[in-house]
């Protein structure tokens, strides 16, 4: 009978709250492994994103203007 109790204890799944606790414990462990950027790196990366977005906006604006000008020359439109 003792073997039956041990076997059932091994096969028992962890409860709902045990799973939540394990999730937060593992999440905290993973966050400790993250290499966070310095404020200088963050500012530099933000500047790069803004410049690329501005270049893309100007490019799309120029292409739109050119297409509108070409379509404007087609009679009947």
C-alpha cells in the first residue's frame, strides 16, 4: 500500500497556483539574464529610428507626388 501512495504522489500534477508560482519564478530568472541597454544606447537607437522614419516619409511623399503628376497628365482623369 505504501508503494501505491508513493506512485500516486509522483503522478500527481502540480496545482493551478503552483503552476502560476513556477511561471513567475522562471520569468524572474529569465529577466535577470537580460542585458539592458544603457541610456546612451537607447537615445542613439531612438535617433536612428527617427531618422530612418523621416527618410522613408520623404521618399514616399516624393513617389506619391511623382505618381500624382504622371496621372494628372493623362487626359480624361
